[in-house]
């Protein structure tokens, strides 16, 4: 897990192969990868590489991906609608 950023991925989003592929493609720092079963997984050792671009947040359905700023209590990037 990262020291500055934590990426939360909704299990329903993680289970969808098409979304897993899309998340892996849009992330410029490889925080997401497609697992052997086709789903998405967060690569914990890459979380602190996050540049807060929000591409993953926009690529996922609302509440699908949440980027939590651990250095700024209560602050996160998330699409609610």
C-alpha cells in the first residue's frame, strides 16, 4: 500500500474484464493491471506514483474508483454521478 495515495476499486468494477482493460490502458503510471481471470487489480507498489490525473476515475462508472489522498485527511478523487 502507498504512503500517500490509496486506490480503492469497487469489486463489481474489478470483476468486469472490459473495465479492467480500460483502467490498465488509461493509467499513465500502471496502478491497474488485468489479472489472470480478466478482472482488474490495483498494483500496490505503484500507488504512490499516482499523478492525480483522474483518468481512472473518469473511465470507471460512478463510485467505481476512488483515489484517497492519505496525506490530506478526508480528501479523495471520486466520481459520484
